[in-house]
C-alpha cells in the first residue's frame, strides 16, 4: 500500500465518521460531568433507568440510527504516520452541519501537518445531492487549484451512499458485532448519557477498512490483531433517545512497514433540529473537475 494513498483514504474515512456519529459537544466541553441524583437533568432516584446490557444497548442504538435526520458536528482527528524512517503528524479539525433528509451538508476543515512534511490547508465544502462543492481558503503549499475559488465534482454512487446513509452504516459497523461495557453515567451538555467502552470485532474492522479501500491488498492482512493495536473506543449514548452523542477513539494501524497512530474525538449537537444549508451564490458557477 502506498503511504500517500493510505493517508488520503484514511482522511476520507475519518471525514465520513465525522458525518456519521452523533454527539453533544467537543471532547473538552466543560459541561461533561457525572450524573448525580441532584442533577435537574436526571430523573428522581426511583425513576433512574436500569443499566442496560450490552445486547440491549446495541439493539437500541441500531434502532435509533435511522431516526437521525440532521445535526451539527465537530471533530478533532490527530494522526501520526511513520513510514520509511519518516514521521508526519496531521491534525484535522472539522465543523459543520448536515441535513440528511434533503441530502445537504456544509463543512469547514483545517488540516495542519508537521514533521517531515509541514503544511497547512483550510477548506470549505458543500455536499448537495450528488455534487461536492469546495474551495481552499488557505494553503501554504501548491495545490494546483486557485485559492478562494469554488470547484465542483460529481460524487459517484458509492460516495453518495456513504454520505447520506452514513449514520446507519457507521453505527452498524461500529456496534452490530461489538461488545459494550457500561462504565456509568455522565451528563454532556445537559443530556444524560450512558458512558460505554466498545470492544470491536477486529475482523469486521479490517473488512470495513478494506471496503473503504484503505488497503490495496486485503489478502495481505491475515491476522487483524497484528494490524490493529492499542484500540480504545469510548461512546456516550443518550439515555432517552439511544443516539450516539459522543465518540472518542484511538488505535495504531500497522501494515506493510508503516504505522498510523490515530486519536479522534467526534461530537454533534442540535440533533434533528431544523437546519438551513444554502449554497453560496459564487459557488453556483463553480469550476467543474473530473
């Protein structure tokens, strides 16, 4: 697998994750706190929900996923890739909103690379039905396109499916064959949540990366435990809706002589609240690519 393709594909995959998982605040939100019986957001002790089992919680998450129609999202993704004696650290911050019902999304991203390859890239993007509009607002490297100029590309059927069905797809992948351990309760931005540790099915995780073309030769990975290491996944599940309201993940991906260390936190707010996404007038006549 070529390192450039690997990193670019993982960035795309993580962008899909940022569109897919529901949350309430950023990872450093000061409103995160353990639930107590004196918290006005919680029911009285006599009405406190019974702690669900792993299978019960997974079933409720999968049932709730298709009911998510819109949200705002924030994600911070930190990646360090080591290959051929070179180390590159990338931090990508994404903010945006998505209207699944009308197949519209608006995202702004900032990507900063340090180490052997230093660069900064800031981008604004709209996804409208089958078309992706984007402009690079800031870059200290030559990209081959003009700054602050709108471009557009037609998304293929697979990309469209990944974008507009991402909530259900991602939660099916993350939870359907995983094991959840309830670690307790926490309130995030006023929402009472179950805090859970996720133990994923490694074969399913590798298969998902294969389907996302993150590896060139799936048959080269014969033992997922040798390729995915130090996996830590924590989620916060809203008690009243079973929406996944926050996700933290870290892992090392080792394959073909290179190691990718990943740390990620994703959250959103305003789940199922009205959202207005309007393509800017200067993007209507965007330059066609592809």
